C-alpha cells in the first residue's frame, strides 16, 4: 500500500508510475547525428554501422540500440549493420572493437555505444588502429569522462545523449509531494528531457566543463 514511483526500470506494470528516459528517442537522436555527419564528412561513400550495445541488460538497452539502427536506416536503407555486446565492460568493448577493425581494415564506420564509459574502450581501439579519420562515434550518458573528447575537434566522438539525471530530483519531488498532499497520483509515464551534447552546445549545458 505504499505509493511508488519507478525510476528508469518498471515496478508493477500499469500500476506504479514510471519516471524513465525515452529510450527510443535516445537511440534515434544518436543515429540521426551519425548519419547526417557521415553524409557531410564522407559524401559518395558507403559507411557501415557498428553498434555496441548491452542486450543482456534488458529492454531499455535493446530499445536504444534498435532505435539507433532504425534512424540510420531511415536515411541509408542499405547500410550494413554489425552488432556486438560490450557486456558492460570497457575492456570487452575495446577488444571487440579492435577485432572488428582488424576484420574491416578499410572503409568508413559509424559507431554507437550504449554508455560513455565503454565508449572510451571503443575509442582506444580506434586510436590503436590509427582509424580516427575513418570513424565517428555517438554515445549515451553525457558523463564528464567523455567531455574532453567532445571538446577535441579531432576526436571521432561527435555526441553523447544527456538524460540530465542530476536534475531528476527537481521533477520527482513535486510529483511525490502533490501525491502525498493532494492525492493526485503521477501519470503512468513521465519522460525527462533529452538532448544530444556536442562540441557546439557542451558549454551551454555544462558551463565550465
């Protein structure tokens, strides 16, 4: 009988209100940035899409990866897609990215990773292979560990989706207090704002970083 709001993962489906990221949109805006950047940077070429997800972690992660793929295919219907699992590990990500680059020594590559920390493992493999000019990368999380790459104009990392988790409390507390004080139950789903952080807007969202 205790009122509950589920944060990011569901409690009782269609019973407890959820406060969660729009995972479909998170993947889509990564794919949109990738494909638009690829068209601009590599006109006339056919880049492939390399997706580093973590499907074992559940539907949220699967939705993000699938949405990224769908967004790229909307513009490039015939794009070749290669998928790996990071298993949640930067080192696994690095090794599997390195294996992919070894097997595909030529051509342009759009890369997506489900979380910034693992993106650094991906990036390490790209740098070790000397493929920085052949790769562009988008990611998820807007973790400060990735900000130096966003500020580096020569980095393959071109964007990371921010879910602004540091602001969740400002949304959640009014929902809780309204329920407790006025009996108004929160909506079944509340989606916090998302945006993709790039070198162009990093200082606006995270001044001083």
